[in-house]
C-alpha cells in the first residue's frame, strides 16, 4: 500500500465530513417524519375519542375523567370556554 499523501488524507477527511453531514440530514428527516406521524396518530385518536364520547355516555364520562387529569396551565388554557356536546367542560 502506498504512503498516504496530504492530498489523499484531505480527500478522505472531506468524504468523512460529507458522510457525517448526510447522516445528520437523514436522522433529522427521520425525526421530523416520526414527529409528524405521532401528531397525526394523536389527532386521529382524539377525533375517535370525541366521536365515541358524543355517541356513548360511558365514553363521555371517560373523556371527562381524562380532562380532569390535565395539569399544565397552558394545556388547561387550550380548553378554556370549550364545551363538550353543549355542556361546559369540567375543569
């Protein structure tokens, strides 16, 4: 094997840097896609929960129980004045 030259070392470093940048970009893209998929699942499940609560008193009770578990002020504020099926939300 030939002795590495300064030029060949620099070329190899550039390749490594490019590969690292490509890996970082792929990881960032995967994280973005995972967050979007997670948000979509939450929206769908939330819609299903609301639909079930509107059609079934037991599910409505479950939803009200879950609403009482909201602890963070900013989450609580999101439901300020919100009504469920014409009735004020507990909270």
